[in-house]
C-alpha cells in the first residue's frame, strides 16, 4: 500500500513476500475501491417501521439487547440461528471471537457457508485421518502428475490448496515434464492450461474415481510404500469397488472405459502424483464419497504424505493436528436439524434447511437470525424461499459491510472495518497451504468503525445478560485465558497485547515452531517455514491410529452410488456453477473496476443444445427448476459439455431495499433460485449446487 495520509495512492503485490512473490488477484488490487466505496457501511443501521436510519454504536447494541434477550428468555437458545459466511473465515475477528458468541447463545442452530462448500471433505478427512482439518493438499511445487476434479484454480486461485499464482505453479509442473489432467464438465481456463481434459457428466465423479480404484486394484498397481503399516481396512476395498468397472461407469460419466483405464495406469505409474478435488466434487449429490475416493487414490498409489503427492500442512498457529492427539473416533450427528433431521457435522447444520427451520412452527422454531459476513439470500439453495422466510423472523442482526440482498431483511446491521483497517493473520488458509508460511499484517489505516471482535464480545455480553455496556476488555481476557489454556501456554506471555493480536501471539507460542508474534512483526514479508513435510503417523488420530480407509461412516453411502449404475443415462439438462476471476462469491460487485464490461452472468449452453432448444446467443432464456425460474442471456459455447448449462452464482443484485448502487446496475440473476434445497450430499446434507435438473427455453 502506498499511502498519503489516509489516501491510498496505489496497491500492488509485495515482490519480497515469501509466498506470493508479488502475485495478487484483481480483487486484492481493488482494496482501494473498497476503501472508497460510498455504499460501504461505516456506522450501524437500525430499521424502524420499515425504514433504515443510521445509529450510534450504543443505540444499535441497546436495540439488540431490547429485542434479542427476551426472545431467548421466552423461547430458548435454539430460537436464535447463526449463519456464518465465507468472509468470516478470512477475518481474524470473526474467526477468533465468533465462536465465543454462538457458544454464549448456546444454540445448536449454527448454519454455515461450509455446508454449501467443503463439509464433505471435512467429513471424509475426519473419518479417514481422525480430524476434519487433517486435509491432504497437493504438493503443487514438487508433483509430476496432477489429477484435478471439479476445480478451476486458475480462476479461484486454489481452494483447500492455498497457493498464490497457480498459473505459474501449474506451468512449472509441465515445465519439468509432468502432466496435468482436468476433469470438469466445462473446458475451463485450468483445462486449457492442462495436458488432458475430460468433460465429465456432472455429479458422476464418485463413479469415475471408484473405477480408477477398480483398475488400480484389479491390475495390481497398488503401491502403498511406507504407508503400508499405517493403513487399515484395505481388505474391504476390492468388494466395495467391484461394481464400478470402467465399462459400467463409462456411460454414466461420459468418459470412455479406455480413457479411464489409461488415466488409472498413468496415475499409478507417475513417480509423484496428487489427486485433488474441489467444489465440483463436494457440492454435489455424492460429495462425501467423491472426497473420500480422492484420498483413497492418494493412498493406494503411495502418494499420500509423500513429497510431490498429497501432504499435510503444518501451520504455525491453530493447526489442530500439530501435536499428536489422543485416538478417538470422529463423530457427527450429535444433534440433528429439527424439521428435516439432517446431521450436524463439526457443529454445523446444512443451510439448505434454514428456511424450513424458520417457517415450521413448533418448539425450537428459529425466530431470530444473526448473519456474520454472509449473504445466504444469494449463496444458498432455494434462495427465494429463504428470502421469504427471513420476512417471518421476529428479529435479525447482520454483521456486514453492506446493506444488501440479505442484510436488508435485518433489523440492525453492525458493520465491520475494511481489510485495510484491521490486523490480519491467515489462520485458516495457512492450514491448507502448499507451503508452510506465516505472515502478520498490521492494520494500515485507522477507522472509526468498531472492530468486529469488539462487536462480537459486546454481543456475548448481551446474550449472557451483562447488558449492552458489558466490560469488553474483561470478556477478551476470558477468551485469551481459554486460548492459553487450550494451547498450554501462560497468558501473561502475550501481555500487554489485547484482542486478536494477543490470541495469535498465544497460538503461535503454542504452535509447532519456536516463534511468537514479535518474530512475525520483524518479518514484514512473511516467514517461510519450508516445504510440506511427511507427518504420518503423528498426524493420525483415528481409533486405530491408522488411516481407516474404508471407515463405515463413509462407505455406508456406497449402495446409493451403486444404484446409479442401474439407471439409464439421462438426457435431462443439468445446471452447474462457475466462478469468475473478478467476482468474490456475491459481494465485490459494488466495485466498478470488478464489474466493468459485458454482463458476465450468462447461461453457457453448448451449440447442439442451443440448436435443439431454439436458443440464440445474446438473447434471453428462461431457465426453470423445481424450485424457481430465472431469465438471463444465453452464451453459446462449445467449451461446455452438451446437456450441461453453467451459470455463475452470486448475482441478482436488483432487489428492493439494498444500498449497493453499482451492483444494482450490474445486477445479473440469482442462480440459487434454481438450486434445489432438497438435492443434498447423502452423508452431510451439503447442498448439491452442481447437477441440478433444469429446463431451458427461449424467453
Ligand atoms: N450455485 C452456487 N452457489 C454457491 C456456490 C457455488 O459454487 N454455486 N459456492 C458456495 C460457496 S463455496 C460459498 S463459500 C458460499 C459463500 O456464501 P456466503 O458466505 O453467504 O456469501 P459471500 O458472498 O461470500 O458473503 C459475503 C457477505 O459478507 C459481507 N462481508 C464482506 N466482507 C466482510 C467483512 O469484512 N465483515 C463482515 N462482517 N462482512 C463482510 C458481504 O457484504 C456479504 O454480505 O456461496 C456458495 N454458493
Ligand atoms: N475469483 C474468485 N475466486 C474464488 C471465489 C470467487 O467467487 N471468485 N470463491 C472462493 C471460494 S468460496 C471457493 S469455495 C473456491 C472454489 O474453488 P474452485 O472449486 O476451484 O472453484 P470453481 O471455479 O467454482 O470450480 C469448480 C469447477 O467444478 C466444475 N464442476 C461443476 N460440477 C462438476 C461436477 O459434477 N464434477 C466435476 N468434476 N466438476 C464439476 C465447474 O465447471 C467448475 O469449473 O474459490 C474461491 N476463490
Ligand atoms: Mo467457498
């Protein structure tokens, strides 16, 4: 940041940064525009008699105290639901203090963006390795063979694979003679930059992956290497994969049996290979099985936990598996959603069922909602119904930086500071990074906006009966004591720091490297802690202490997958999503630099489908699913598999009452009106946002 007082002159990447080497994405470069955006909220808002007005912080908290506390007293804690959105995992305040709030409320109704995203991967990791955050990450910089499914990291920049400049890192794989294979219904930018692309039928990844396992076992290509003594349950694998031969799955996946056999042989034959799946493999009907099979392949080819394979990062702070944990079984379903009986996973309930929890009367009905950095009215399935449900709430608070599609339903909005006005440490994403690094970023701008951690603690005070003028510093001390106790360090070591800086300091001191926050402050370009290192067996904490490769909690769903083989391949049109470089889910569309140019919110259709349906490029189509219908421009392209339509999510900003002037004039259409809240991954209830049956006709 080049600053002139509090005016930002320029934003560019830090060439000396140990991880990014100066690479930044267009959204990072837009932080100046975010800073200057007049629509961004800088003070709390209260809605009275349907009209919004600015409020002081004291007024806003008094209003929350007046309306939320009686509701909890009368109806109990489960009457309050919390929705945690994606920005809350990129935000130190929300990450470190959000938990204190929902623990203080004591509600089981915690809904998250994770349940439209990666929960299946946590579930499979929890049962395979013992901890849901023990997630193997492709060792991008050393692998020779990368099989990517349902991921477009050239656009998304890598997810469950934190890696700046993915393009450069993928180029390097090919530069050293390696191979990249992409499995995606669409020929994405990543597919264009790969050696081989297979346009798979949406939702059929688990079938393909099982067939790859089938070939590797059948042709005796299994090579466990040093993993052999650390795996249990392998003997059940042949029977599980028996039905899924290449010939059986070929008509359902759209990939020929010969190609499948060749893919399996090349994967098994590569010196160092990694299999990686992302949202196209998790947010779908067989998300958990696909997530599991990705790692089954990594194990049976001997690539798990080996250099150039799929490895376990060791972050400097917050990594749950940093020290050997007592052996115990991962558990899920400790409670279930009231209306649809869906299981919690990691304490989170599927957001696909939030609307009916609000709309269905009875004990524990959701009457109040707190959103924390989330926009579920654009991001979650059957979005129209959720918006209608929000109208029925007795009270709603949004902790959010805009008055937008979701927060317009709130009664009180509490803004947070922009990224430049808060300190940052990437607590979550270093745990998923392709290299072990640590970096502390101090706030570069002052702000009048209260820090989110302070607002969250004030809410803790309110829901615990201490009132809106509770002692925030004392509550912060309690949180710090808890963090210190769990990390086994003395809280006094971090004095006189307070807030997130104290917690990060304590977590670093409790962490696996001999560093504290002062070391990071002395290294403004970051600390490089080296390439990923093998971590088995210490990283495993299952009951057996081994990789439980055929854990029953996962394989129970195999029969449902096998039933797919008995169905005739269908010619039903299906919808999938796509990410766009200049979008950030739903929320950066209010920055002119990121929405310039042609309308990106188009329905991509294959020329054959367009001809059959009478669709014309650039003209409007009506797209209909069980849950709703939208109208948007058609983009005819042979980059999409016939029978598949792709629409990006996060658009549809032309709603009444939002205060996002730029986004409203580049509105696009909300694809999640079409996403069906009844289509879920069988084990976790994660929404199947890919593979939704639709009809398309000229509008
Ligand atoms: N069809 C379809 N739907 C999808 C997906 C898909 O692939 N296809 N992807 C899913 C995925 S992976 C995800 S993660 C979800 C995301 O779903 P959400 O997390 O619900 O949506 P976002 O757009 O990330 O939410 C951004 C919200 O946070 C606010 N915000 C931004 N910065 C801050 C901040 O610093 N503090 C606070 N308090 N608020 C802030 C924004 O104003 C906005 O309201 O979408 C999901 N929805
Ligand atoms: N620029 C930008 N970057 C982002 C985001 C953003 O909104 N914009 N969002 C961030 C978030 S929250 C996340 S979770 C990550 C997601 O990161 P990625 O998963 O890499 O993101 P996508 O681009 O949605 O890639 C998913 C791919 O899956 C394909 N696909 C759809 N259905 C199927 C299927 O059934 N099988 C297979 N094999 N493929 C399928 C789609 O065509 C698409 O190319 O991106 C993050 N990065
Ligand atoms: Mo996500």
